[in-house]
C-alpha cells in the first residue's frame, strides 16, 4: 500500500503570516525524500491554502506524482488541463466547510460528473472520484469512465474505537471489493491517523492512502525539539 501526502496544511500555516514559509514546495520535497509515493494538493475555489502559483511550482518540482484535488469548477478544470497533473481527485466543495465534508454525490450528478471528467481523461490525466463507501456511489462511479475511487474514510475514522467502528469499517471493505469487481482501482483517505490507519491493511488491494492532517500535526512535534535547539544555538 502506498502513501500519498496532502500538503495543504503547510500552505495554511504559511498563509497565516502571508510570507513564504513554510513553503509547500519544500514540504513536498521532504515528503518525497521520505517515502511519499505522491503529493496531494487541493486547489480550493477560495484558494484558502494552496494557491495557483504553488500548483505551478509543484508541477515543476515533484518527482513522484502530483494528485490535484479539485471540485467541479471550470476555472480549476482549465488549470488541470494546462498543467496536466498525474491524477486529479474530484471532491465536493462547500465554501464554508473547514475540510471536505462527505463524498461526491456521483449517483445524483451522474451526467455532470461524466461530462466534467471527459476532457481530463482525454488529456491522459488519471481520474479518481472521492466518494462515500456505498453501493450506489461505487456503481455510479464505475460507469463514469474514472479509473479510481478514493473512499472517504471520515466516518470510519470518527467511529474508530467506538461501537460503530466495525460497521463503518465493513462499509469500506465491501465497497472496495465491489469497486474492484467493477474494474476500479481503490484509494482511501480522510481523517486517517497513526492509530486508525492500522485497519486499512484488512482491506485487500487498496492502492494508496492519502493522509494530510495527522502527518503535518505530528511533524510539528517531531520537529519542534530540533527547531528550538537550533535557534538556541544561534542565539548563544
Ligand atoms: N483525501 C481527500 C479527498 C481529502 O479531501 C482530504 C482532506 O483534504 C484527504 C484525503 C486528507 O485528509 P486528512 O487531512 O484528514 O488526512
């Protein structure tokens, strides 16, 4: 199973000061040098973290694969067609949400999704659809022409350690099996952390996990000791 790292939170931190650090391009390089198989960034409609110039820079610097998360927005589609990332992951997007809430309703917007991804597929970009782990969404996704689904693991992650954990986990396992039987490749992500990630190994054939928040959060603490010591050395 491969690990894709979502670096959006690095850009969130940078934007809090409005300067250049921490630079998501450097973050992507560190992730790649330490085993990330791909780098994910979400170019949101409101550009709250990753900005257009970050995506253009990442296109030039990434040595693995760039996975561009995007909503069904024409201006972002235009950028994707211009930079041609290795893959895009289509997600739903609401302006007020803190992070992506829920999967894309492919079943309810079948024509729109199919039409939207067509030029991207024709341009040779791999298309993944971020969906909730339900039979209805998996079956709809399989008919769109997309090669991948990314199963939304948010409900499983939230239920981890509670009486609902198994129920949410089985939804993921069953959906992955169904998707694979319909010819789709299966990724997963959202809310995964250093504890709940363990059970992903129980799902046969998962290709890649996309993880952001818990890795960047962990990095703050694993890097803090060195950062303080180094500054102290300089001051002394
Ligand atoms: N996959 C998708 C489609 C997402 O939208 C996100 C969040 O941006 C992630 C994975 C990563 O989620 P998290 O930051 O909770 O690890």
